[in-house]
C-alpha cells in the first residue's frame, strides 16, 4: 500500500527568495518574518524562518511563487539546485534552432460587398489577417473597433482584454507580440500618447503589433472631433531612443480594411510595430467595402517566445547595458529602418500633367480630391498626391511628377502643419533642390478644410482660415 509522503518543515534558499512576503501572510503559526538583510547575490531581502512552532502544513511552500525559493525537502544538502536559466532547456547558440511555422492562406468564398463604418472595416481586416488578440478600452472616436472585437473574438477562440490603462494595453501587446501572435489595439490621440514608452520598448525588442490611432483634436484632452494631430508623434516621436515605425494613412473604409491587413503583414515582415493613423470622421464614416479572396491563418515565427519546446531557446528584451552593445543594436535598427524605407506607398490622382499639386491624406484628401475636379473646371491643372505611408514618406513616387509642378499646396487638419513638415523633411532628405513653392490650407480643432476653401486657397494663394461656423455649415451640405 502506498504511503502518503510526509510533509517536511520548509527550508529556504535565500538567493532565490524575492521577499514578496506571500509565505509570511500564509503562515498561521507566525514562523516566517520579513528579512532585514539584503542578499548580496541578488540585491533582494529574503525572509527569515523560525520553525520552532512549525506544523509542517506546507501552506507556505504552496504560496511561494518561486519554484525553488521555499522547499519542503528535508535539507538543503538533499536538494539538487538547478540553474533557473537552464530550467526550460539550453539557451543561446547551443540550443536547437527554433522552427518557423509558416502562415497559411485560406481561400474565401465569393462574398458580396459590405457597407461598413471605418472602425468596423479595420476590425474585419484585422480578423482576416489572423489577429485574435486585442487589448484596449473605449476611447472616442475609435471605440467601435474594440467593441466589435470584444463581441467577435470570444466566438473565434480569441481574446479581448479591456485593459485597465493605456500603459497596461501596450505592455500586454509587448507580451503577446513577443509570443509571435498577431495583436493590436484601437486608441485615439491622448491614449496613443500614453502608450509611447511601451512602443519604444516594443521597437527596441523588435516585437510586432498594430496600433490603430483614430486621431482627434489636441493638444491636451482637446475634443473628440477629427484632427490630424498625431502625424508628428507617429512619424518623429514614438517614445525615447532610436525609434521608427511604418505609418499608414487610409482615407476610406475600404482602405481601413486593406491597410489594416497590410499592417499585420508589415509588422511581422520587419518585427516592428506599425501605426495606422485614421481621423475621427474616417473611423465613423460608412462606405462600401469589398472583402479579399483570402484570409491568413498565422504561423509562429522562429524568434517567438512562444513557450513550447521548439522556441524555448528564444529571448526577447530591449536592454543592452554595455554601451557598445547598445550602439550595435541601434546600428542594427538603423539598417532595418533603411529596408523599411522601401515600403513607400501613395495614390496619385490626375498628377500626370499637374502644375498645382495638392498633398493630403486621411479625410482631408477627400475634400482635396473634390477640389482637383473643381479647379480643373476652372482651367487649373491640379492633381492630388495622397501618401498612404507617412513614414516612410513616399518621396520616390513624388519625384517623377515634380518637374512639371510649379506649386504644392498641402491640405491638412492640423494647425502646426504636421503633414507639411513631413513633406519638407522628405524633400530635404532626398536632396531635392529647387522644389516648388509650398503653400498650405489648414484647419484644426475638429474643423476640416472644405473643398471651397481649398479652391480659394489655390486661386488666391496661401489660405487664411475662415470662421469656424462657416465651415461647419458647409460640412452639413
Ligand atoms: S509549513 Fe506551515 S507552519 Fe511551517 S512555516 Fe510553513 S506555513 Fe508556517
Ligand atoms: S513566498 Fe517565496 S519568494 Fe516570497 S518571501 Fe516567501 S520564500 Fe521568498
């Protein structure tokens, strides 16, 4: 007959105790007290055992989260200490190479076009790209993306976590992306600002993830009306250090779907987060959306910390304490950014013979497109250059049309000229001298540039804002 193993009084390996005090709270006999001496090996303060009254109940051992901190072995001598770094197999160059499990493309039956709001179209695109992990919270005007994911993911064996904060959201994405799983969040300007520290960590650790930022008015809390307030933040300010991410700018619900699918492809291609910048109107705008013919069943990348035997040698982190190591890592990131620069995309409308080139993205590009038609009716050879990537700015698509352009008019919904700054930087970095004059038509605070303002701006020179109430009346027509 099998005999029940006798419980032993606990013993402590101080070098593996982090002083969390769970055992202290667990012991009804008050046999464990908080320590007062810092362990020189760990810099932590282990607990102290007084086992005179110990009943060997084992509750403290069960409470200890460290696999070898508190043990019920009879003595330290009989306990075979393992190196925690080797507990789950060898790491580093001696480990067997991790295996890449490739994506699969699944053909879809022919489907009728749908009529979808921009935020919903993006969520459908993410699901078709294989995303089953979404972290976030309601924040206007992006809420519908998280709302739809919260409804659908439990039905698709996926996970939606309403995070307690933006910091929690981005760090959940860090963990999920580090496991090699496609993940995303929906946010809006103030929430995006709060995620930037974590985004820097993800970029440093080369972790994929998709951030859909439906921009609203700023600075500060601003309002919930559309503005292109985060172009500078997304293109130039993704947290501390040497950071860049591909920034995509849709203008229609169809592009919300298409560019979300593209974002998942690019985030894994480069092991780097991707940012989708929409604006408040685009998130709420309803339009016809044609679904693709295939969807993706994601595999597992070879670098993922997935938690299975094939990936146990992997490690993801963004800390390089030695200066030379961090400099080498930054050089590695710079080389990757140079490869990412090839992902320039733009849509050109009536640009072949344009002498006046409008440059616009997101919802303002729709007004600019209308202005091109109105200007051509008045004999002005206007065209629209619409970046689909803001970083990298599609300057290679711009170069061939510049020789016949005499004026560039940047149309945007931001008071500081954030799109114009990206254009000027791109022209400068590309070494383009004698670029055409650059003018602007700008509104802000939730007011979008209207077609009539753009036409007036082109015909009359640099635009001066008209009173906001006039613009609001035009928007309702
Ligand atoms: S075995 Fe039970 S009595 Fe002994 S120290 Fe742990 S919790 Fe306290
Ligand atoms: S529960 Fe474990 S790690 Fe925490 S203080 Fe007790 S022995 Fe140390």
